[in-house]
């Protein structure tokens, strides 16, 4: 029996509850029936079942499931808004996604790797509900759902997979093997855990002993008291009171002491969501109780650290950007630098897919050149476990779904358990642990790829990174950012090559002073201004030791330069590619003077009378570096 949804609460309240996505295939009907039978009718969650169905037959799944629960069960129709304590079932021959709490149907599609309807819905659920998304994989064949669970976990949601009770365990085994499953349980146990999660203060927006439960976004259930809303809004703003605030600080201190990483420089909402997620998973009702649980708990500190580091990556993410890299960016870089290797720095490399994708594109670019240049990729991350996986270069079949068959044949070798990147590519990439916030940068890079890392950092830190990248790049080097990132207030340092895909070329300008904190033995923080880079082979502790040596060398070099310039160098100016004066060196008064009218540092407008070639042709300086992007 079908039930029509009855909107009983305002949309702005109705949109705040968690939504559970359930994916299943063969054997899924029995498993989902067992789950529904153990669920009460008032969890405050919505449930959406994405089942692999025969596209050529009408489904009676909705009627069968309606017998297992007193919650209303609906077959999805287009533009249907999800309500709490309702169950929704995908119709045959369709793909499903959710946008702002509304279910949207599309014609069923199948790519070369098979049906991925569960992945498609879970990925949209992760984007729509973020930390309020819950993913469940039940019995089924193949691997659909693994990538979707990864997306949910990356956004701070919670993930489940059916245990050995699954009649067909390929789907849950794939997800468990990928490391993206929080709970491996039977359907009955999954139902019990969902009930517990629904009643957790973080989800329900409750309080315990007067302490704000957790700072979270939109945790207002329709059953919460009206007076709770203001308190939850204050929690989101970081005004949770002394107890809540102190608990967060304690957790960050414990994490910093354990890992050496200061997460206070990361965006607070992101870190709060990660802490809240671990609090729920460990059945701790408050931040204070979780902070106490965390003290001295090495496995949980490691788990929180792994959760806090955002590991969202894939091969050839945003394929059009990689097409541009192959067709225009690399060919331009290859025209410069002679026979020197092309040097690439990939930040936040996670498990290595981004670095290997760049290496594959480079190999395709140089395969037809007479004298192919070598490639050196320095891929850095904070997570040692991910770096180990990246070095091995072995990826499950689900993780290479976005690699074309041609690239799969050329750059991978099929092995038991997945596909391994070929040896020549693995040798071209060096993976190293580096803390961008505290370790010195690499230098003389042709390309820097920093995609979707800065969005997790505080704006003040983002402003320090752009000059760092300018410093680390060679003249006319290229910066590759994520879709939601930009160079901000530094148009003098970079010029846009492609606004859509976020490629920027370095301008010929002096690097602004950048101040990245460096760790010292006593835990003090110091700053380095215009610090020369260490050798690229250094990382971690060696990078910091090298930084101390560079600081001493830097002072001597600066003093020698100052004395030499003052006593022996002729008057000069430092200019950019647009003939704008950036720095005066020595007494330039006999040659330059401020013009009347509007103030300017244009070299030609400041040149004194007589410094012109015949027929009014201006005297142009020799071109040393050009920041123009015309060749790209």
C-alpha cells in the first residue's frame, strides 16, 4: 500500500533531519526487511532504499516493504521531498539523487564499469546532508556503493555495511575492504545502532547537565523544543559555554601533542564535525566525556587524526581540467627549461591518485617528442598510512573506474585485489610526509597542484599560502587549484590562464614575505621570512633542521648583498612585466622623478626628459622574466 507524503512541518525545519541511504542488490530485500522490522516509527530519520531492480519489470518492492514497518512507504516520484519517519523506494529503470532534501529521478545509466546507481545517490546524499548523511550497504553483488560510502564518510557522515549475514557479500566486502565502513553489523544490529544515533545529543540537539552537547550545523529536530534553537545557534557560533569550549580546546591539544599538527589553523566547522562524528561513533554523550575518553587512548587518537585529515581523492578528478593540462599547460612548460626535469609538487596527495594522474598525463604529452624530458613529482601529505598506500600504488577495481580502458592498459598491471601503477610511474613520484603549515616549502617547481586543500584552512592561513606558492614556482610556473579556490587578493603574483579550471601562471614579481610557523624542540613557534628552500629530498624533522641552518645563512647573505649593492652596484630599479617599479636600488633621482598629476610607479612615466630614443620611442628595459600567460 502506497502512502502519499503529508507535509506536517515547515520546510526549513523538515530539512534538518538525518537521511539514511540504503543500497542493496541480490539478497537485499530480505536484509532491508529485517532492518525495517527493528526500526521504531519515530527515529526522526528519513530512509531511502536504492535497490538494483530489473529495468523491464514493474516492481512490487514498495508493497512488500510496507508489510514490514508502520512507517509510510513510498515509491519515489520526481521532485518528492523526503520527510522524517518515512521510507522511499527507487522505481525500476531510474537513477536517483537528492538535492536540498528533494528526490530527483533520472533515466537509468550504466557506464563501462557497470551499474552505479547506489554510488550516484550516496554521493548526492553526502553533498546534500554532509554530516547528517548515513550510508548503509546490504547484501549484493559487484562493488556499487563503495565510492558512495567514501563520499559520505569524507563529509563527516556515518557508514554501515552488512556483516557475514549477507547472502551475497560482494558489495559489503568491497566497502569494508576500502576502509570506508564505520560499523560492520547484521541488519538487526544496524537498526539498533541507528536508533542509538538518532537519540544522541549531537543528532537530536539535546543537552546534558546544562552543557552544550556539540557545536554542529542545523541539528534541530522537529521534536526539539523551540527554546533549544537559540542554544544550538550559539553552539555553531562557538559560544557553547566554558565547558564545551574547554572540551574542544582539550581535544585539539591532545591531538596536537599526539600528531604534531595544530588543527586550530583549520576551519572550525570542519574540525567540529570530525570531532562530533567520533563522539557519536564512540557513544560519548558530550564533548567533555569524549575528551576524557581520548586522553591516553592511542587507537582513538589515531582514528580521530585519520578522520580529521580530509581524504577525498580520485583518478582524474574533473577530467576536463586534466585535458587542459595535457593539451596546453604541459606543452607550454615543456617549451621552457631546456633538458631539466619537469618538477611538480602535489599537496594533500592522500592515497596518490592525483599525483599518478598528473604523471600519466605528462607521459602522454612527451611520448611523441624527440627528446622526452623526465618528470619529478613530489607528493606530500600528513597521513603516513595514506602515503604508504600511495607508494605501493595498488588500487581496488572500484577506485580505477574513472580511468579510461586505454590508460588502464598502459599505466596499470592487474593483480589480485586490484590494479597496480606501473613501476616507471611509481619511480617518478616521491611521496613524503610534510606539514604545509610548519615545514618549509619545496622550490623551483614547474607546476604546483593544490586542489581542495585550502578550503579546509582558515582565511588567514590561505593568505599566507599564495605567496608561498609564488615563491616555490619557477618563472612562468603554473599553480593548479581546486574548483572552489582562488588566488584571492594576489593578482600581482599570479595571472589566470583558465578561470574555469583554476590554472594560474606565476608573474614576475618579488615574492611577498611569507611567515610559516616552524616547530622547535621546545614547542615554540618562529617565523621565517623569504626562507630559501631545502633540498626536495628532505621532509619532516629534517626539513625543520634544515630550516635552522638556512636562517643563519640567510642573515649573512643579506648583509653581503646590502654592502655590495650600496658600494658597487649602479642605480637600478626592479620592475615587473608591465614596467611597474617594484623596488628602487641606489640613488635613482638623476634618472627618475615622480610625474605631475596622479601618482604612479610606471617606469616610462617616471623617466626624466632625455631618456627617450629618437622619434619618441621609449627606452625599454631588458626583459629578464615575464609573467605573461600568452604562451599558455
